[in-house]
């Protein structure tokens, strides 16, 4: 294969990559950066879907997570995200998705308190809830002062810890409501 053929093949592959990732970049480096971001977004979506599917399966398999006989199907997915991609030291946070079939009074407060107890600040949130209708909570959380202190003391918060704390808050809220 000649140099011109190799260059043409590379250009063709870059154009294909550019079109798949919906990149408007013109140079090779920018196309690759856009592709890298696109792959990261896809990876995050796959992780969220896998977490949602595993929790849906867990909810189907066991109704004891929300008290005896009071099954409340809930899905909680948490994925790690980069908050500051422009700074030299990247800051990590979490994308948190919570969904239940029915809302309860105090459910939103319980979830927010669980995040606060972990030292996470809610940076952005979208909430939909009302009595006896579906509860949806999507948030972006990052380490607040308490979280920074916890990291300096050697303990860092991960996706599983966030997920468990939110599930416990939901469970507690459901148990309190049933009493």
C-alpha cells in the first residue's frame, strides 16, 4: 500500500469516525477528542442502563428491601462523571437517577439528606413527584466541604456507597410511612 493510499484510508476512517460521533471538528486531534467524549458518554449510558436493569431484577426477585409485604419497586442508578473537564485537576462527581412507582411524603427530603450525609452537594437536579404518583429524581452531585474532608481522611465515596445510601433512605421513608 502506497503512502497516498494509506493517507486516503486514514482520512476515510477519520471521516467515518467524525460522522458516527457527530463531530464538526476539522483536524485529526479534535476528531479523536470528540470521539473519546462520545465513547465516554456511551459508556456512562450503558452503565446506567445496566445498573437500572440489575436493580429492577433485584426488586423483582426480592420484595423484602422495602419492609415486610410493602414492596415498592425502586430503581437507583449512580455513575461517576467528570465535573470539571477544563481544569488541570479533574473533579469527579456522580450522576444519580432514582425512580419509584409511587411517591411518599418526605421521600425527596430523605434522598437529599442521604446525599448530604455522604458529603455530596447537589449541583443540578430534576425532580418529579406528587402524592401517589411516580417519583423521579435525576441529579448531578459533587463533593462538598464534608466530602472533601472525608477524602482527606482517607475515605472516598464511590458509586455503590451513593446507591446504597439512597436505597436505604427510600426504604426508611417507606417504613416510616407504613407505621
